[in-house]
C-alpha cells in the first residue's frame, strides 16, 4: 500500500506542477513573444523522445504516466533567455534525461534535480547564450532567436552597479531576465496554489527564502544604500522565488521528514548565496541544489525515529509503553528424568505344605544370558580317492549280556545286524521280529 501511495503522490505532484507552470508560459509568451512556445515545445519533445527510446532499447513498456522528464524540461526552459539557440536545448535535455535520469534507474530514483543539472550543464558549456538577457516587448526572430540583448538586474549587481528597476516592474517581471523566473507575483500565486493543494509543504520554501533573506541582510553586496534596499534587489532580480517553488520540491530529490526538509532548505539557501557572492555564475541556486541533493538520504536517516535528532519525548513514551507491556519470558526448566519401574515377574521358589510360593523378581535379578558361540563353519572336505572295499571279517555274535532295557536291546540288535550276511532272499518281517524278541528278551520287554 505504501508503494502505491507514493506512486499516486508522484503522479499528482507532476500533474499539478504542469498546471502551475502554465501561467508562467502564458506570461512569458506575452512579454517575450511566441518563441517561448518553440523553446518549450522543443525541450518537451526531446525529453519524451529520449524516454521512449530508452524504453524501446531496454525492451520495457512505455510509461505514459511518467511526467518527470516533461516537468524538468519545461522548468529548465523557463530559466533560459528567449534568444537561446534550439540546438542547446536539444543537446542539454537529451544528456540530462539520459544520464541524469535513466542511468540511475529512471523515474523517481534519480538523485539529482534534472532541471538544476540541465541548467548547470548549459551554463558551463554555453555561458554567453545562457546568460544573455532580452528586453521585454521587443522583436525576437521566431526561428533563430535573434534579439536585442542587455544586462540583467542580477548581472548589474554582480558587476558592482545598482539596477534602476521599479518595485512594480520587479514584481510583474517587466525587466530583462529569463523567460519565466522573473514573474514574482505569478510565482507566489502558483506556490500558494501548490501549498493549498498539498502538493508541496512549507518547510523547504520558507527555510530557503528565510536563509537567503537573512544572509543578504547580514552581508549586503550593494553599497551606499540601506540593507532593505539591497534585500529587495537581491531577492526580486534573481530566480530565488522560482527555485523555492519549482525546483526544491521534487519528490525524488528532497527529504521526506519535515525537520529534514527544513535543514535541506537552510543548507540550499546558504550555499546559494555563497555561490552568488563568490562564484562565477549567476545561477548559484542550481549548483547549491545539486550539492545538497547528494545529502538528501542522510538527513532523512538523521531525523528518523531512531536517528540522533529524533523526538526524545516520543521515544521515551514509546520506551515506557514498551517496558510496561513487556512480559519477562519464563525459562522452562527441564523435567527430571523419571526412572522406569522395573518389570516384575513372579517365579516359583519353593513349596510349603504342598503349595507353591512365588517371589517377585525384577529384570535386574534375572541372569544375563550369554550369547552362545557360533560354531565354526565346516570346511569343505576334499574328495579322497576311492579305495577298494574290504570285506569285513565276520564278527562273532555277542552272548547274552543280560540286557533289560530297551536301549540295551537296541544296541545289541545293532551289533547283531552288523554280523548278519544279507542275501537276495525275501524275509518275512513279522516272523523275524518275533524271533528277535524271543531270542533276546527274557521275561520282559
């Protein structure tokens, strides 16, 4: 369920971001001509072609609901001047979507803000075209972007000068700047819309803007004027409000914990001002955002329930509840082994008055039977050569030894039978037995 909710929130975030960017595109078309649509359309089509091409190469289904590349391409376009050549847009968007997004795994898993990465890449490679400002309401060639250029208010401050722009023009964006980052009132209205819709939270924008404002008041760059005067130009001539609403709240690159979001916004604001004061480029917020994006996971872990800066009250309550509800585990003691009762048997011992007496005998009393030794296997007898049979000498019949038992009679009969010479003549068995008994028995069996 949590993964489904995260996906739904991601889709909702990008849908609302597209709706919030629409008023900026309309205002830019009114101030800087319809070439704004050409630049935005080129960036959007390039991002979509790269997404589809990567899906085809990986043999994956084309995700039509993935709008992260579209939002990043439009956000990047709003920070460019209207005179930007189209090839810069195509090359930059292609590299950022391919390397900055799909190399890291695609949707919602890339670590760096795609719009900030695209702006840094374009600024490093084509600084002359990226930082060229065009006066509003001037003629701009639709295809080539040729137009009258001038210094922006932020570049004048960096050179040590003072921009002469009224507060009303600063709020409406009626001065030389990027296509969509100068409309302060429109940006504030879009931010309020996103806050009410609960697409973004107040933690990062408020922390970021407060840090930038405090740094500007503490260390003003414009000399000869009051600190508040310096604060007005530092905040309204640059894209700080645009960063706070459209770039610092991307779901894939920002913390989820509220306190971690505050630290994230403070660090980004501090680094933004340092890059602007001491860096070579005016877009210090993009470089600062990339650096702080690398620490996003660390702040979430730090302010997690088990982190160093976790809420100690909630932790102590949880520990108390856990101790109260904890039941000590009883160790099961092993049962003593029960001795088996010996099986009793009765055995007759002696007789008393003609009755048998029985004594109970246990198994221990019984004599142990010893195993009988097995007889050794008989060796096979070797066949011996047959010898000629010898005729046995006739034995003399033994005289009557006075045998009285049957066994004696049988033994004498065997000796007598050995002395008998057999012939082929038939013998009557009954007469022979009768004669045998009469001869060897004397008055008994």
